């Protein structure tokens, strides 16, 4: 790159202004220029020029009174600079009267000219004294360096008028004069707040619908200017890549997020409008609670927002977020580290980004200025007793910084409706993938798989694999169009990815139920993955599928029992020690620490995203394995004991698929009995829904128990409702739809039937 500067800075906005006299100005946009009114005079068409560029003619949009508000707004007839050559503009005013060191004025004064009267830019650092010009509505900047020598015919600063005054990255004023008595050591400027109070200026700003919010500052904080590009780079590095299930058999499985990202549909439960793309809905909602099922794409959306926000590449519907500072708060990490109420200073550190410590107070300044985008991912990952504390933390933070935009993701039943309504949050719900979205996902998955082929050294082999992937993509697309059952299994991005991966590795043969799908996925990760990669005992340990599953089950059930989504290495080792007591063949191959290293390196199901914080690649696999462990260890009563707890309900839904005939009867009977004993409808409803889900997915269900489940549901229907006429042979979907639920809400409660 030759050491060239790649990031634009505030200084790039400086331009020369040629009106009745020469002066300076600042680009608000590539076409809008703010300068001093007294420069324009009676010249009808002033012009401006950026360093290294030619003059561009301008029209005068607005001009203030030179004695009161010495500013003018010009509209260039063509872009003075390309938009990508300008940094994000921030502007505002001083908060209070205390001196502000490390400010600067930019411009093209006479004293800086060279050669044959050629213009040259000047950069004058100094301390801004807001109180010194208070009576006249001016700011005064005392320059740090020795003042220039006087000139016989005016001020050596002539030509500086109209130049921008910056406090760090914040444009706060326009240079307007050389006050008498200071021997050219001070520079006078008009505060931007004076223009903002003028109705004519505000009307002229209609040319600029994307004008940023007006900020307040009490210090220049130049260290923030240095840190923010580094933070943005770290966010992009951390969140612009995505692990796609099933694409790591022959490579890393780490893919560019733009290749893998699929725009999802969502809707508001409080409006009658139909589904819309999530980007469109989020653009008009500064604060949103986004509910979605396991594997629905909530975390992927958070990562996509974070990486595109810092890169300023969001689509038009979300352009208001471009250039904001995202703080990703993975709640599972907070829970694992025992943090319940992170302070603003902790926000940049929670995600453990590869970046140095921020300047003291930086995150608070970002939030105070309304530039923060808070992305709280996985509120359901917080143990249920701690969720109210988490709500109070978030509410308090947003009351302290009311201009902060915020997105909270959560599973559908983890928190009550209107949980954050008092803080101005609106609710959205991610919808199951539609038929067209499934086809689009299949295309994206296979596109990413074809990119994998670019890594092969053998181009002939790569060409054969690309051709095979083309064929598999067409076959799977046809199968989805033909097979209703398969489509119903693929209604989340996670399960759709699992189906794509299994279709590839099984040469088109696919499982028929959700449990067969998860089981096949585990076999893929625990057995065939290393076979495909021709890897044999890389850590000196070889596990069968069943051995790997047994070990992972112990970790999964520990996480569920403790209401956690992460555990430390020490905690994981203790669970493996317990499991190894019955796995003598594995115990003979290595220590629990070695077995853990093998699972982390080879299974593809465990990951260590940050030091000493181990988690499953997706909570669905954690819940599936925990359900299997509870079923195998005869702990169904423990499941029933926690049936009213949201964190256990997904485990319970998955447990029925592991059960034998007598266990199914016991599980459904226990849920029905608990529902019968429920003290109120709010407690009864999820228990009835769980019983119905288990009944739908039971392989053997006697008529008496079948009728008992449906009678319980009918008891929750309005007396004169359509549900009264439902026959006992109708499935639970019809009953729940009769209660006024949409199909999407039905999926939230029971999931699509197999």
C-alpha cells in the first residue's frame, strides 16, 4: 500500500472559498459547503475548491447576518469530493464554559501563502474559550504557537474566515475574525448553535435529509479519534466472518458474512401489516426486542449489523446506523463471567475484541453523543432469576443515555410481552423461512461451498466438485419444492444448513424427522467429518460416535442444570472426568484435558470463542444432547419439575423424540397433570402447549391420553369459540389456531409438526 493513508479524517473536509474575497469553508456533504457570510458579498455565484482540485461553482442557499450569525450555506453544482473521500461528519456545541484544550482551526490564511501568492492550508491548534466571547455569541480560540507577524494592510489571518473549528472530531464553529488586542494570538468563531437557531438555516438543511444529530461536548478528546478506527477494524475482524454448518469438512468453515447472510422476514405483533424484511422494520425502530426461535438467525443478524455499521455499508433502509459505534453484548458471556450490570466502560470489552484498551470514558462519550448502537444478543441466555436484574440494568443505561439505539434478541417465551415497553422498545418477531427464502438459502449455502473449492490445489478436482455442487443444489431445490415434510424441517437457517450439509455428504439421502436430522448431524460432525478430511487420531485420541456423544451429553446437561450457556475449561474437565469413569477405552487414551482438547479441535460442536469460555456452536445442539442425557439417565421427572421454566422447555420438546413408548406416556401424563394443577391460565398455557407438542411427536399414543391432551386445550378456548366445534381427532395446530394465534405464533409454541 506504500504507507498511504486509507482512512479519511475531518481535515479532508476543508475547502477554499472564492466569493467577494478569498476565504475558507467546510464540506458538510460532497455538495454542501458551510462558510462565512461576509466572504460572499454581492458575488452571485461563489465557487469552492478542495486541495488538488479545480473550482466548482456554487449557489447560495442561505446567508446569515454577518454581524450576528456570520455564516452562509452553499450548494455546489457538482460534488466537490467523492463521498468515500469524506469521514462521517459530527457537529455540535460546547457544553458549559470551561476551557477546551486541543481544539483546532483549519483554513487558507494569507500568512500561509507561498510562491506567487499560492494558497496553502494551515492547522492552528489551541484552547477554545467559550466564555471569552459569550456576550457577543462567539467562541475564542487561543492559539498554542507564537502568533504571526502583523501585516500592513489587515490581518495575517485574512483568508481564514469560514474555516472549520473542530473539537476533536466535532465541528463546533466557523472562523470569523481576528479580535483586536490579542496581537493575532486569538481567533474568533461563530458557534454552529447560532446557525441551528436560525429558521432559514434549518429550512436550507432540507437539502440534507441525513444531517447528523447535534451533539454537546466539553472536551476535544483527540485520543478518541485515534482509537475509533482501531475499534472499527476490530469489530469488522470479529463479526464479518461466520461459521456455516456443514462447510468445514474439508476447510475451516469460516465464511464471509455477506456470502452467508440471508435477509429474514419479520413482523410486528401489534400491527395488522404483513411480513416485511427485517432491515426495513429495524430502520424505523430505534429500540427493538426481536424474538426468534433457536437457529432463526438472531445472532447472525447482530453480527451483520455490527460489521456493516462500522464499514458504513448498510442498505438504504438502515443508512441512519452507518458510522455508529456498535457495542455487541453477548449475554451468555456476561452470565458465564458473573457480570450482571456492565458499566459503559465495560461495553467495549465484553466481546473481547482484538483491540487495545479504549481511552478512559470513551464509551460513555459515544453513548452521550447518541452515536452508540447497543446490540444485546441472547437475553434468554441469562438465567431466569437474573433476567429482571438484566432488564433493570438495560433500562437504567438507556435512561442515562436516552439517544442510544438498541436491539435486544431473545427466544419467544423467555420474557413477557412488553418487557421493555416502558423504555420505548417495540417488539418484532422473526418468521420461519418461507418457501422462497429456503430456496435462497440453498443457493447461498452452495455458493459458499463452491468458494471452498477455490482452496483446492488440484484445479481438476475443484472443477469436478463445483459441478457436483451445481447438481446437488438443483436436486435439493427440487426436493424442497416436492416434499412438504422436508420444507417444514427447514424453517430456520440452522436446520436448513444442516439439511444442505447432510444432502451433500449423503449424496441426496435425507432424514425424515427432526430427531433423525439432529442425530445425522451429530454423526456427520463426530464421525464422518474427520474421515472426509482423511484425519486419523490427530491428538492421539479416537472416539466412536457414541463415545463422543456421551461425553458431550455430560457437558450439555451441566449447562442446562446450571442455567448457563458457557463453562470454563476446569468445569468442562470435571464433567469429562465423571463421564470417563464409564468409558474405559477412552480413559486409556488420554487425560480428561486431552479429551477436551480433542472435542474442541475435532468435534465441530464445541468452541472456545474467547479464552476459557467454552460453548456449543449452537444452543439447539446443547439442548438436544442434554435431553438425550436426561432420558438415558432416567431423569424425566427432573425435566417435568422444570417444565414451567423457559430455559428447560426447549430441552423438554426435544426429549420426547428420544423417549420409548412408556417414557412418552410418562412425559405427556406429567405435563398434563402439571397443567391440571396450574394456579392460573398464564402458567397452564405453556404446559398444555408442551403436552400438545409431545403428543404430536410421540410415536405411540393411546386414545385415552390423546383425548386428555385435546380436552385440556379445549378448556382454554373461549366458550363460544370456534374451538368448541373441533373434533377430538383434529391436530393441535387447528386447536391453537382457533385460539387466535397465527401460524408463526403456533411455531413459537410447538414448532412445525414432523
